[in-house]
C-alpha cells in the first residue's frame, strides 16, 4: 500500500524531531507538509513524503500551537505571548500581535480570512494577517472569555472555544460581538481539547477523565437528543479503571470518523454516528500529544510526546510517527442487525 | 518244425504217393516224356514248395504279430501301471518264456484290459475332481487362476488323486467359510440397518445382487466380502456417531429437565432415549432407535426445551433486575448509568451473545452486594427517616402556627393540638438527631472508605446544608425578633407620643415564613415584609415589650419619620431587607457550597426553579427585588450529564490520573510554570 516501510510501532518515524515536547502538529490543506510546534521553542516544517525537515523557526519561548496559512506560510502561538507568521520559503517572520499571557491556540479561518488566537489571558483575539508587522493594524477584535482558553476549533463560520472551568463558547465569525451559544461542557472534568465535525453539525469535547462528548450546535430537542458521551482511553486493572486524559482528536476529512489520542499512548479511531470503535493502533512509546490527518485522509501524523500529566518525570523521547491509513481502519461501520435466534 | 506224427507222414506219403502213382499212370497213359515228366514233377515240387513257403511265411508272420501284440500289450500295461502309480503287473523276462506266445497273449490281454478299465475309472475320478475344483474355484476366486480341465494323464496315481481330493476339500471348506462369513456379515448388516432405520435390501443389493436373492447362490468372492465388511464398518461408524449424538442430546435433555423441573409425564415420553444414555455401541439394538427421523425428533425436543429455558432465564433475569432495583430504591442507593443495563442485558440474552446464567450470576452478585450494603446502612437510614419525618412535622407545625384559627374548637381540634405538641417536642429533638446522624455517618464512612449516599446525594452534604439552612433561619429569626423588638419600641414610643397604634405584626399580608426544606440546598428568603417569627407567642411578647428606650426611637426617628404607618413600615422593611441581605447572604453566587467534584442534588433543582418563578411575581408587585442567592445552589447543567456509555469498557472505580484542584490548571500551564521556574 505504501512505498515506505511501516515499522511495527506504527508508522514511519520522522527524522530530526523536536528535542522537547510536541504541543501540536498539522498537515497542510494542500500537500503533505507537516507543521510541528514544540516546547523546544521551535516551529518546524517537515516534508513527510521525503522525511526531511524543511524549515525551522526559533522562538523566544515554547511554541504552544501552530497552523498553516497556505502551503507557503503558517502561524505560531507562543508562550512568549506573541502570535507570528512565518513564510517557509524565505524564512521571513512577521509579527502579528501579542496577548497578555501565553497564547495557547491559533487557528486560521479561510472563510473569514482571519487568524484567531486564544490565550490564558482569558481572551480570544482575531487578526488580519495582511496587517502583520504594523502595530494595531492586524488586530481585528478582542473577545473576553469566562476563563483561560484551552482549545479552539473552526468549521465554516463557526468557532468553538473551550476554556478552563469547563466553559464552551460557540461563536459565529461573522458576528463576534457575542457568542452564539454559551455552554458548559457536559463532561465533568477539565476539557483537554475541542474539535468540530467536518460536516459542521457539532463538535467533540475531550476531557482529562478519559471521556469524549459528542455535541451538536442545533439546540432543538431533536438534535440535542442525539448527543452522547463515551468513555475511552481507560485501562482496567484489578477492578478499577485507570483513566487517561484524551489530549488530541482529529477528524478524517473524508469519512467523518475521528481518531483520539490519550495519555495511555494509544490512538483509537471511532465512528461517531454508529457509536463504535473502528480501530486501535498499537501503543506508542508515550502519551499522544497531537494527531492530524492529511488532506486526503491517507496519512495520520501522531505526536508521541509526554504531555506532563504527571509532572516532571523521566519519559520516552518525543517522536513523530506518520502512518499510512488503511480504509478498514477509518471507514464507518453501520450497525449490524442482530442475528435472529436459531 | 512241428512234430508230424509218423502216421501222418505215412498218410501223407501215402497220399502223395498215390497221387504220384496216379500221376504215373496218367502219364503213362498219356505218354508223357520223361523230361516232360520230370518237368512236371519239378513243377509239382516247386509248387509244393511254394505252398509250403507261403504257409511258413504266414505262420511266421503270425508269430511275429503275436509277439508284437504281446510286446505292445506289455508296453501299454507298463505305461498304465506307471501312470497309475502301480508297480508293473507283468514283469516280462524277454528270454524266459512262461508259455507259448498265445498263452502269453492270453494272459496279458485280460490284465491289459483290466488295467485299461482301471485307468479309465481313475481318469473319470480325476475328471470329476477337477471339475469340482474348477467350479468351486470359480466361485471362490473368480479372477484368479482357474485350473484347466486338462488332466495330466501321465500322473494318474492315487497319490495325485488324493492330492486333488484334498485340494477339493480345502476349496470346499473355504467356500463354506466364506459363505458363513457372508451370512454373518449379512446378519450384522441387517441388525445395523434395522437400528439405523436404513433399508437392508437396497444396501445389500448394492453390494452384490446375488446377496439379496434368496434363491441364487451368493457371491462369495473376495470383493464381495470386502464390500460387505466396508459397508458394515461404515454403518457401524454411523451408528456410533448417531449414538453419541443421541446420548449428547439425551444428557442435554436431562440437564434441561433438571433445570426446569419438568414434570414426570413429559419425561416419560422420552424414556427410550434417556435409558440408552450410557449404553455402549453393542447394546443398542432396537430397530429405528438411531434412525434419522428419530434423531431429528429428539433434536427438536431439545431445541424446544432450550428455548423454553432461554425464555425462563429472561423472565428470571427481569425478575431479579426488578428485585435489585427495588432493593436499591429501598436502600436509597443510586447507581449511575443503570438505565441501559436492563435493555443491554435482555437484547444480549436474546441474541444469544451472553449466557443468561452469567447475567443472572452478575445480578445475583449485585443483589447480594446491595443487600449487604443496605444492611450496613439500615441503622443510618432509619435515623434519616426519623429525621425526615421530624422535619415534616416541623413544617406542618409552622403551617399550623400560621393558622389563625388553630385554637378554634372544631372537630378534631384536640387531635391537632396533640399533634402540635408532639411536633414541638420532635422539632426540639431535631438538632440532636442530626448530630447523632452525622456522627454515625462519619463513622460508617470511615469504616467503609466511601461516602454515604442517599438517592445519589452525599448524605453528609445534605445534612451539612440542612444545618447551615437551619442556622441561617435561626439567625433570621433572631434578626426578626430583634427587629420586632425595635419596632415594638418604636410603636411604644409613638404610642407614648401619639397614642396607640396598630401593632405592626398584624397586617403583614405578605409575611412568608421561610420554609424549611430538607435534602436540598435551596433557601427561600423572606421578602415583602418582616418575616414574623415561628411562633405567635414572641409576637405578642414583642408588642407587650413596646416600651423601649427613647434612644432607639431617636435613631429611628432620625431617618425622617414623622408619620407612623405604611411609609415607616416600608422604610423599615427596606432596612430589614438590606440588613437581612447583609446578614443573610454569606455566599456569593457560584461559590462552592457544592464542591466541584460532587453531584448537586437533582431532585431539589426543579423545586428551586419553580419556587424562584413563584417568588419573582410577588416581588415585582411589591417593588422589591431582593437578590436571590438561591441561584447559588443551582449549578444548572442544562446540557445533560454524561449519558449512558456506548460500546466501551465497563466501569470500575475511577482513579483519575490528574486531580482537579481548587484552581484548575492545564498540563501546559503547569509545564510552563515548571520551565519558567528554572528547569
């Protein structure tokens, strides 16, 4: 199926990975370029097909998130409170703006043409990338959140913000003056990550308690009746469950099924509609910090990187694995009819 | 030369002489010459010689012939004798002559004849034997070498004959053996066919047609025997197979009967099956006990029994489930995500995915657990019941106290009076009750290591809240009392100044006594007026105590009061409200009465909502809008709490890897703090 060899541990390991934890990784929407942000203060660009590091950008502090603008440039969110843009080819760096606290998330909305960042200063800021490098021209708006922003996700014109204290705000990018919906996470524990469904009908929330909730934007009873949550990334030992945070989620661009990665080192693939687990990949050396599907859904990048859930301890080296995806691992499986008794 | 007797010779000579004499006479007569006479005499002699010679030759030849014949005969005799294996009868010494040839011949001829006869007989015997041998050989081993009819005439000895006889015998024996074997096989086959319900005739005909035919002599060839043996083997295998199957079915049947206490009559129907349950292969000989039809009949019955079992199991499971739920309900134990268990269990049993007995065991286990737990909780639960009833009585008592007509003598008035008294006593006991309860619960929790929940709420929490509410109420009452006192003083002073005024305690239409509610953390404030105290007596006492110090009046008076009446009341109500609010609002909204990790009491929430709504309206009417700290207790999760799990791991006890602290931090925040702190 693939030209490259697949190691038993689950995918090709990229060479020259970051030297410290990986905070996020993303595939480009146009090619198999992978952007990786890391606690070693670098933003790196890899060409997955050729397994080569193409560009590396040093920051003043750990880089907590990254995203592509187009294939030639991307944005970074750093713990040094800044938001920057990098042109990969030229290596040119543009300064977009700053927050009052580390910037935790960055997303680029193609629909609105804006960069959106969420920070621990409890604000969301929207930036116009064309106004880079000129002070205050880039900032489009600042929106106060109930708490520190932990995760963001976009689909179409909808933006979902997950903060500390389990708050969830849903915004319409065309009218950011106030949230379209103010909600509370239906999970009882701290939110780790939020991801919108590719079909734009809702979003998935994951918490530190090994649970994922499937939510919907439509507030009607019929739609809300469909929502549910399920337990995952747990290990059963002597009658007790050991529960792991679910750090990352990624939706398959074509099938709409999604992968979750947890601190147990496993990546599971789920069919949200049929409420089934489709596949579990073999255990990675350490916690899964981030996941990303390539634009055609044929590759899955897995960041196997300790996420500090147990503080400072010895851990496996941080690595990035890229798997070739088999259809059987991600294709939805409608419920089989029950076998009638003989 | 034979001995011619002298007489004969003389005779001959005489005859010849006479003839000669005659001849001489004749010649004399004739006058034949001497030469002529001599010639004729010579001729005559010659002719005579000729005749002699001929005769002699003839005799010679005859003699030779005889000799030849004798020789031949002897040869033949010898040959026959040798062929027949007998010593030569006639030992001929060529030189010695026993007698003359004719005698010899005569002696030989009968011997020869005899021998010939005997040879012929012997030959016949041989032929017979060989014919028989041939016949049997054909029967016994048709494809093998069949001895030819040809008899070797050179060996007709007895020995050979006996050999042949022996051969024949053995062949016959073989034939008989085979026949016997075949008959045995046939009978076995018959037996097997009868047991298995297979048609004997067809089977047999298939092997060899002659076997079926009663008339024809049966084929006894090796092939036939082999085929018979194979057929028997095959049928025997089938028999064993079916027998095992039947025995399995029988044992299953017995199990099921045992499990379901099937009545004897039903069991009798299958007696013939179960009686053979331990039989060995040879013991089963009844016809059709192993036929296909019979087997499927038994199979059907087993199936029916199993289905019966499944449905009974289902019933049992449901029954047990309801039992479990009942027990839980009684023990006020709430289990999360229990709703889907019944459906999952039932559908799983139906689809055969889960053995009902496993589920049953599970439920039994759960029941045992619940019982055990309920038992340990019994004491505390009883106390809780008592406490709850006490609170109800307290509430009733409050209502009663507010009833203006309570002292009216009516029907049953004495009963209510009695009840009120009891209620008062009970109410006084409540704090004591609560304390003992708390002590007991703490002890229980310490012993067990888990929180004591009552219908899903942590009981200690409930009690704690209740206590707080009570305390607040107490404080409120105290406040009211103080306030009343002040009012009383004011009135008294006013009375002193202006004459008597109506007691402020009467027309408080809006007085609402804060209801005590149990089990929940909701509080309803008094509003729209000074809340009067619980009992009527203090009120009266207050009005009685209307003589207060003038100082206080001055203070109040400085608030710009000249007129008694409504405005005064209003303002003082405002004061009351504000003061009340100061005192009575210890909590900010969203502060943790309910700590983050615990679950707020579900049942009380709808109460909050409805009471809030109710209260809002009257508030507005009186133009007073106190803030309702009742929202403090509501941690409203409109979004449903995590519903039933799907397709995943079973729930044990949780141990969360990262704990939730008072101020929560994400892993990244902690990591950054660590880095910044000097990693």
